[in-house]
C-alpha cells in the first residue's frame, strides 16, 4: 500500500534521508573500489567451481514495494531432481557456497545495488516477492525505507529469530531510523561477521517461508 507508507516514517527520519543517501553513495563506491581485488578473486572462484553465471540475480521488492534486481555471488549448483525441479537448497549448496555465506562474501555485489539506489547499507533485508500480501499493517512500514544489506533484525539473531520478531525489528527500524542507529547497526554487523555469529548458511533448513507459515 504505497500511498499510506509515508505515514509510518517520523519527521526526524525523513530529515535524515538526504544524509543517509549521501553516505550510501560514498560508502558503497569506496567499498567497491577498495574491495575490487576481493570481488575479482571471489568471482574467479565461483566461475571455476560453479561456472557461469557468476552472479545470482533475483527480483525483490524495494522501497514502496517497487521491484528491483538484487545481485549476489552464486553459491548453489543448478541441480535438479528426477522431476526436473531444483533440489532443496541444502543439497545444491556447495562447500564454496557455504564458505561464501558464512563469511557474507556472497553479499558483496549488493554494494552495486546500494550505489544505484535500489538498496541502502542499513535497512530491512529485501525478502521474496511471493511474500507480498502476508504482512500486517504495522509490518508494511518496512517498505517506507530502502531495503538494506544489513539491518536491525540481522544484529538481533539474523536467521535464528522468528518471522514475527524479524518483521517487528524491521518495522521498528522504519519508524525510528537515524544516523546513530545506522552506525550502531553497521558496527555490530562487522563484529558479527568477524565472529560468524548467527550465520545460517541454509536458512530453509530451520524455518518455513513466510508465505507458508502465514497461509495456515
């Protein structure tokens, strides 16, 4: 419901929007330049182990639910079962893919999404398009801001928390985001990535899809 989404965002948050976008541009461009050797090495590894394409592309809902193409490094094989359907994620995930996910290196290409303006460094993680229609009114607040590479839910359990808790964190962030909150989330994210805290390389093994859970 894009027409009503802006009502979720506080005036202080709206005043910070310009600063937040400027920070995203500077930080993502700087990171893409500084990490270009890492991006190249990972791309070569993925190509050597999984072949082409090197990048995984998927349409996700962005700010105001506008679709955009999110990019990540591929971490799974294109393996199918006897029925021609893809095998479960856990069976298609390669050792390289597990390592990329555990270190969050698979998400580095999302910096390009940030630079383009599809995403922000901090915000609710972009979920699947098929989840549209399963959010309650309060949870719709997540679409008032750009989706993020990391967010409040990711520093509070990441994939280990329930759907209700994760979406509540997203809604809280959309209402209260600020420079102080963003810097805190970024610092805590770095610490979690270094410790590999709360990382689940195959999330489908531990929780149901939101559409399946709320369709009951």
